[in-house]
């Protein structure tokens, strides 16, 4: 898959994602991450805004919507 194809796929997925803008808790191999799902990166990572305002890219994990 080319980078252009990857970007197109990310746009399609982003438009269907119900977690964006919602509080989430993600269980990863390195522990739990809680924050607001804010976007999907072109490479497929979920962008999560943490409580300190930083953005963390998550590539795998179990995502649960909170509230």
C-alpha cells in the first residue's frame, strides 16, 4: 500500500469512527491510556489527547468509550 493509498484509507475510516471526540480508555500491552480520541493519523494510529494536553499516538489496543 502506498502512502497515498494509506491516507485515503485513513480518511474513509475517520469518517466512520464513532470514538472521535469522546472519552476513551485504551488497554495496550504497556498499560491503560485514558483521554479524548481526537483524530486518526494517516498511518492509522488513533490520536488521543491526554489529561496534560499532550497527544499520544496509539497503534494497537482495546478501545472502550467512557460515558
